[in-house]
C-alpha cells in the first residue's frame, strides 16, 4: 500500500458517496474489491451501510469477523502475521514492537478476532487519526525506531501474502531472513530456502 489521501464520508452522504466509501473500505481491508459471490455474502451488511444505518467503524468490525476476511487473512496466517495485517488494515501501520503484538495476541487467543480488531478500532489512536467518518488508510506517522521505519516501509509495499503468511516483518529482519516472494531464506545464505506455510 502506498501513502493515500484520506477518504472521509459526509454526515449525510448520498448513496453514491457511500458506495465510493465502501469501495475504499474494501481496498484498505481486503486489499481488493470483493468477488461477485462474496458481495452476495456481504449484501445485508452493505445495504445497512448504504442506507446509513451503520457507520464506517461498525462496518469495519463486522467485515473483520466475516468469512471473507477470516478466510483471506486469518485462516492461512500465523497469529503474529494476522496481527500485522490487522494493524495494516485497521490502523494503517505496522505494529511498533513486540509489546503491541503480545497484547493483541493475548486478545486474539483469549477473546477472538472480533475483540482484537475492536480493540484497534476503539483505540485512542484510531479515534485521533480517523475519527468516525474517515476510512483507515496507509499514512505517514511518527516512527518509534529505525526498525519501525523499515517495517512500515516493507509492509506498506506488501500485497497480501507477498512475503508469506507466517513471519511478520517485525521478526523476519531480526532473524536475518529475506521473505520476498513468500519464501523465507537466510539473508546471509541466499541459496538455502525456508518455505513458509
């Protein structure tokens, strides 16, 4: 994901404006537009959004627990890679450090995907950056460290699965791995390869 301009919805947005916001939500969260059969699964949720019965935050929380999001990002990922993708999709950045990953991992294991994603969307950071009318987007922010800068740079350019589904950016550079192309290999021994699942 490259840096984007924010997409903000008006309080009394028209149907066409809400449809545009919906496209941006899918671009941010699914990293693509849903296929036709997926649109049918999301039909009721989309109608509520288009009619103005639910807002962006409610829609985001609902799509995070939908079979479409779970099949795309949760079921094929390790917990830590899923957490990294959730930060990317719902906060527009990578996790700053292991403490953030541990906190989210605890929520994920103890309370499930819905609780973990809700914690991100209900966070003070989310409210300050996006409020209730702006779709999350990949944006510049203050970096905690040089590694934080690099992790955000790599994750911001990654399309779902480009670097596999097991090892998040925070760990693969600490382990001296190169995971481009979905295959991890030691950066010091390019001929040996460790295949991610």
